[in-house]
């Protein structure tokens, strides 16, 4: 019952997308109707031509010539109507696909980071790309064959009844067999195509992960395990695809069997009627043509139903993404943070990624404008989580975070993030030129401003040595640059924006010692008068911080200057001495 309800809901959503193109749909139906009428008129002309060939020497060549001219005109007009119908159908289908993809991608930009972190990226990509493609194929086939098929069936019945009611009745009595076959197949294909689509998404996610982490896979000799997992998912995809294809392939032979029954029934009853003078030989010829034309749409519609099952399954997966709960939108009266002074307050903040695993509890912090705050502690203590909360990538579960006295939940995310500059250990670069990557945060910057930022970040020298300098194209995530060069580009991007607040998370972890000393001096100059949060593992880089926060198990257990914390001889002193102990 639940599946049937979900199926109906998906159809309603598809229809809501189609509603926008009602004018094209009406045109498509009109062209389909004219095409069907002309197609069905052709057997009548054929039957008339047969009746003009009565016997040897009694052939009406003039009459046949007139009929042949009519047939040529009808065939040409039918071809034109079908071309116009297909043009309308293509326009409708790919417009709907464009709208769905656009809506899915728009939702992707509005989803909370929690969704992106908790779903395989390859599966999300598969929904927007592969599933929408599968949906478009089924929708196009539905428009092209479903409407014309239904009209052909109805039109054929009308023409057959007009020739001979009793023979048409034989056709009608055999029709339920086709309907039973179609219903039997469609019931069993939906769940199978759903499993196929989900497994395909899982396979895409695995391939995406392996490509993205190829160096790690090879460095740790994980190729065999990765290949085995691929084979396992691929086997499941093979199994689900075979089952789905098997049931969908039953359609053709089953409907052909019904077609044979209809044709045999028409042939026998028609021949008997012709013998006893009920109909002419030409009318029998037309009837046999109609029998073929009547049964053919059942074959096509059964195939369309199968494709539509697949299409609706894929559509359901895309709609799941579109209907995901977006991140809490900015309030209509949300404040716009401009030229922040940098006063940051964390008041009794609690947060956890999972309700059953506690992370940060009752965290309090008061940062004055221009202060340099260093955050240290063992892995998993919550350092990076604090950064996610400051940038509002995640909202706090309890408590509040204020910037310049305003709760960050009461200001626009865009204005909050525009006042922060981030350089992380993980670099953020996109496919494009070096210039585009540096200007990402400030597209309207002048050439002079960009060059100044590059020189201050010590990126200018290596950029000049690249084949096209600042116009050198780099791959996604800067794959053709060293880790240190990528980090220098991220630093140059922040140097260009000069935001009032900074977040530096192991910002120089991949840079050689000599360049690091220079960068530290540049950062020291950059941080003057700016509130800065520095996450560091190498404690030698944070000695000059105004305050050092020592975190463990989501709490601040110690805080003070470098000298004060060493004098306390507590956890910080233990961490510091462990890095500089004499062996």
C-alpha cells in the first residue's frame, strides 16, 4: 500500500512539472490525433483498391491511380504530423528535465552540510545526472508512444465497428488478455527498477570515492579491496538489472501472443463473413490491417509502462533530493553584518553530530576584537567543530554564538561568512585558471590587488614559473599542483579579501619551513587588528597568540597565554613538552 501511495505521489509531482507546458501538450495531442486518423484512413484506401481488382481483365486502373495519389498525400501528411508531434514531445520532455535538474541543483546548494556529510557524493551525483536521464527516456517514450497508442486503439475500434460490428466484438472480447498482461508486468517491475536505480547510485558513489582518493588507495595498497567491493556492488547491480530486464522483456512476446490471437480471430470471423457476403474482400483486407494496428499499441504501451516504471522510480529518487529539508532559511528581518569589529561570544554552547554521541557541552568563550585565539587539543576534541559552528555550517543544539552582540542565527549566513577568511589544511580549489581561483572571493578585484595578494602570500614566484602564469588552468582541487602550492593559493585568496575575522586551521601544514616562516610573518601582519582563530597541531606556531584554548572532550579545560599555560604545568604543558622532548 505504501509503495502504491508513493507511486501515486511521484506521478502527481511529475504532472505538476508538466502543467507548465499545457499548450505544447495540447498541440502534441492534436498532432497525434490527426496522425492516428490519417494512419487509420490508409487501410480503407487499401481496401478500396483491392475491391477495384475484381478479376483478370476487370481492373479499374484509373480508380486505382486516384487511390494511389490519395495514399501518397495521406502518407506525407502523416509523416509531417508525426514530426511535429515528436518536436513538441522533445520540447516538453527536455524542458521538464531541465526544470527538475535545476530544482535539484538549487536544493543541493541550500541543503545543510549535515546532508552532504552523511550521503555518498556519488549517489547524489547519480540522482541529478543518471536518474534524470533515465526519467527523460521514459517520459519521452511515454509522450511519443502512450498517447498515440491509446488514440490508435480507440480510433481503430471506431473504424472496425463502422465496417462490421460483430468482428469488432471478437476483437473487444480478446482485449482484456492484453490488459491483464500489462498489469501483471508493471506490478513486478517497479520494485525491481527501484533496486536497480539504488544499486547504480551505490556503484557511482564507490567509483567517485575511488577516483577522488586514488592516491590514498594506491599508497596503502587498497586496490584489491576496492576492486572486490566494486565487483560485489556490480554483481548486485547485474542481478537487479537482469531481474528488471527479464520481467520487462516478457512484455514483447506476451503481447505478440495476444496480437496473434486477435489476428486469428479477425481472420477466421472475417473470412466466414466474406464467404457469406457480409463484407467484401477489400473490407476484410482493411479489417486485418486494423487488427494489426489495434494490437500493436498494446505491445508498445506495455513497453512504455515498463519504461515508465523505471522512469518513475528514478524520478522518485530525484524528488527525494528535491524534498529534503533545506537548511533553516535566513529570517526575513535577519541582520546584515557589515565591517564586523570581531567581538565573538560563545555562551553555553552545546553541539553533537549525532544525538547519542556527545561532543561539545556548555562551551563558553569571550573574544575581544583583534584578539588572536589559538585552539589546541588532541584529535577529535572538537577544534574543527568549533570552526563549523563559528561559520554556521552547523547550528548549535543549545546556547548561542554572537558576533558584535548579534546572535549569528539572527543574521544572514552570507554576511556572516563574508566577514570571515578561512585557510584550512584541506584546500578548496576549483577547475579553472589560477587567476579565477584567487579571485573567487573577490571577483571585482583589480590586477594590482591580485598581484599584491599573490606576492604577500609568496605564491607569485611559483605562479610565474607555470606555463601560462596566472592563466594556467588547474584541475579540480588543483590536482596538478603540489599540496604546498595549493595552500599558497588559498592563502593568496584570503590576503586578497582582507576580511575582519580570520580562521586558520593548520594553514601552513604543507609548506616548506623557509616559506612557512615568511608566511607566518605575513599572517602576523594580516592578523593585526583582526580577530583570528588559529587551530594548530604544531604548538610552536601559536606562541604569540593572545589566548590559547586547550580543548579536550568538547570542553575548554585550560586557557591563557603560552607562558601562563606552561607555568601551570597542566595538559598544555604535557602536549608542548611531548613535541619538544629531548630523545
